[in-house]
C-alpha cells in the first residue's frame, strides 16, 4: 500500500515501480457472447439510472463527521437486470454492506463511536468519459454538503489510449480537486485506478502532486493477488452465474472491496488521529 502527500522519495520510487509493472496489464476479455451483444449489454451497464448522490448516516448524536466519495461504479452502481446486476452497491460487492464505501463508513464509525457519521456517494463516471463537461455548478450540491473527508475514486473509465483525452482529464481533475480545497482542514484523497494503467496512474499522480492531496494506490492489488477481481474470488458468495457481462467480474469483489477500504482507512485514520 502506498499513501502519502507525495513528499516521500521512497513512496514515489515504489509507485513508479508499480506503474511499470502495470503498464502492460489489462483485464482479459473472455466473453463467449458476440461482440454486438456484448456492446449492447455494456451499454445497459453504463446507462443505468444513477441518482446525483446517495446519503447514509448512523444514529449517533455527537459531532457530525462527513465523508464524501466521488467515484464511479466501484463506489456505486444502480440495479441493471439486463446485465445481471441486481442490487445497489459498489460493483461487484456481493451486497451493499460489503462494498468499499460502506466498509470504510463502518471503520470510521468504529474509530469515532460517539459521532454522527454521514456518507454521501456520487457516481462521476460521466466526468471520466466526458471531462470537458465538468464545471463548478456540477459539484455545488456536493460542496454544500461540507464534507470533512473527500475521496476521489476516479480514472477507470478514462480512455487511457487517447493522449488528448488523458491530458484534458488531468487538467479538469485538478480543477475538480481544487474546488474542494476551500476548507484547509478538509482531508482529501485520490486513488489510482483499480485497473492497472501506467498512463492513467501518471495523470492521477500528477494531479495529486499538483493539489497536495493524499494518493492511495489501488493498481497494485490485482497484480499482487488476482482474487481482488470478483471473477477470480474463490470464496465469493453465490451470484456470479447471474452476470451477463465480463465488465462486472473485473470489478473488485468482497475481497477486493475490503482491501480498498483498508488502504483508504490508513490515510483517513491518520487524519482522525491528528484531530484528537
């Protein structure tokens, strides 16, 4: 696991090694369906209705502690029966409570048992695919949430083979991150993509360095252990047979989600400890 303010030479060296390992790694397409049918189902996967955000709070009565997650389908994906996805959660957790966002939410509650802990999740996959469409108004209701902690889990849906798209995403990503830095006490984290990509890792690393936020590397997880992909998880609960697109199985399963939550919590725990 790597997380830092990117001020450690060792962290940067190790991250560079991971980038080089990952540059040739791509999730394998093992579909038995026709290309046309696969594209139709992927369209259903990408075009399912997703609310602007979803909110969750515990029943605590103490001071509020707010977590905001701006991510993609790893953070939240709506029900899409056409592709065999039947619950609202981060894809491909076996249930909502097992996705990384809710496991992180639970870890924060354990760390702050007397606080009212709230979490808002917003799926920003559209921003990944069309970064030119982002503007300040797009995130106003997320900024107005006034979070204490912000996690940016983005990059998986960016076209890593298109240099101009990558460059635009990088510039817009910096603007997006900066738009949440009005509160100097706010803890902000960006993650590298779960799907290893040298090009996208570099763009996100540069954005984290430019904005001075924490960077948590996820791209090494499947390189260390392929079972972080849901399709490879041997102890995954029943349900894999329902999946109609390979795109579901290359998301993190329960094991991958737990590992993502653990990595993020190391950074967040340091922030919470600093507030004691």
